[in-house]
C-alpha cells in the first residue's frame, strides 16, 4: 500500500533521578535496583511539564526528522495513561501546541502496550476507506505523576518521556508497508494486578483517597513479571508465524523496557538475545513512550537501514500486550 515510517522523535526531560537519590527516599540500594531491574537512572519531568508538553516536543522532532510540517498531518493518535486532564485529550492539546491544522485526534489507553496499539490503530485507519495520508503517532507519559514515592517496590521502576513517529502513505503500491504483521491482545481478568484505583469514576478524589495514596500505582510485581514474559513471547511467536519471518531474519528486537530480567527472559525464549535493543538502564519504564524512544534512538544513531525487520513487543496494565513486526 505504501505506508511507511518517515520520521521519529523523542522528548526526554532533563532532570535525572539516580538510584543513589532513591536510596535517600526509601529503603533500597543501587545494588538491589540494578540486579533486580537493570535500571540505573530515570528522567523526571519538571513539576509544570505535562505529558502534552513532552508529546509536542517529540512530535516536532519527528516532523523535522520526516522533513514535513505540522499542517501536513491528517490525524493525531496519542497513547497515554497520564493525560494532562481527564478531558480534553492529550492529542487535542498536541494539535494546538504544534500548530497542526484542525485534523481529528484522539487518545488511546492501553497502558505500556499503548504505543503498539496506537500504531496498529493508525495503520488500520490509513489502510481503511478513511485513507488518512499522514498520521502522527505519539506515546507520552509522566509516570512520576502516578508514583507513590514511599513504595519502594514501584517507585524505582518508572520514568517520564515521550516519543513520536510520522506515518505516511506514499500511494505507491510498490512501496512495502512498514507494517508486516501485528498482534494485539488483552486479559481483563487480571485487571487488578496493575492499577491506579483512585481518580476515576470508581473512586473520585476525596481527602481519604489522597491521604490513602489511592491515586498511585499498585502492582503485583512477581505475577506481572511472569505474565509479561509469557504474553510477549506468545505475541512475538504469533507475529513471526503470521509473517513467515524467522527469528534469524529479525535485525532488532525492541521489547518494552520495564525490567532487564523480563527482557532477557523473553529474548532467550525467542532465541534472539543478541538482537535486543536496551535502554532500560537510562530511562526505566516510560510506559507507552518506551518503544518509541528505542525506535528514535536506533533511527537517529543510524543503526537501522531500509528494509531491516524490527520486532517490537510490549505488555502493560489491563493486562494488555502486543507485538508488531516492522519493516524499516
Ligand atoms: N529495594 C529493596 N528491596 C525491595 C525493593 C526495593 N526497591 N522492592 C521490593 N523489595 C523487596 C521486597 O519487599 C521483598 O522483600 P521480602 O522478601 O523481605 O518480602 C524482596 O525485595 C523481593 O520482592 P519481589 O517483589 O519478590 O522481588 P522481585 O524479584 O519480583 O522484583 C520487581 C520486584 C517489581 C522488580 C519485579 O517483580 C518486576 O519487575 N515485576 C514486573 C513489574 C513491571 O514490569 N511492571 C510494569 C508493567 S508495564
């Protein structure tokens, strides 16, 4: 069909929170965090820096990288679990901040799988009779706005950031699509494993909900770990099977950067440990920005060339999980 990724961008907040800093906040150690998660530092947004601020910077960088201007965008899709507001959407705020013409825009909430859900959705809308020509897909997260800084089992894991890609349909049937095969999945039976209980219609903000820290992340760590590995491996295998591509043909594997041990387990089960791109040590878990940040780093560092096959996989609250085989 001719739908390609023509540009990537990211926004990484300047402030850095190290494991040494966390040692001063909770009963933890650099040694524990590095051994159990692989995370060394994470970037933290300023108090007044919102998800849409980071999304707009990532979007502008992606537009520059693509060599196009915001008024050429036909649709904006943002994935986030940390919107600036319940409404309006982050995508509407981005449309205003980057000066895109009045194109449709909406947010997707599939937690850490959101970037791959958004790419699947955008591709579907471009390939459908809607026929959008240029689409901006963004993952933007201020995860630290949901962190309980007194809970050592979760506060060491997350960081902030945003990433964007520009998709374009060049209308040339001889141009291979970036989208080779995809898989999106969910299991709501385990929705309480990873949850922010407060702030929604189930528990609107009250003094009690705030003092009880119900507006922060609650997580069953070991069970999430286990499901993360099995779900990402299953999704990757399905995508490889659907596409008829062998693991050997994959040039880069980009797993969601939540925990180095999860990544290693997935890569070993798929038999492609040497193909894995890693930056969890520098950013921690940036939720739906994670895979896009990896893509932008690979792109800007010239580590991917035209035609390379990239296998991306993610999992997150819901539970949701997804995999996508991308042809660069
Ligand atoms: N520093 C020191 N000790 C810590 C700690 C920290 N930051 N966090 C937890 N511990 C302690 C626990 O209290 C527990 O102590 P105990 O044995 O005295 O009860 C011990 O370490 C082991 O805890 P456990 O939860 O079994 O550790 P783990 O090896 O499973 O690692 C996670 C914990 C959170 C790192 C791991 O379960 C994980 O990464 N899960 C997936 C999380 C994830 O990716 N979530 C996002 C999904 S998108």
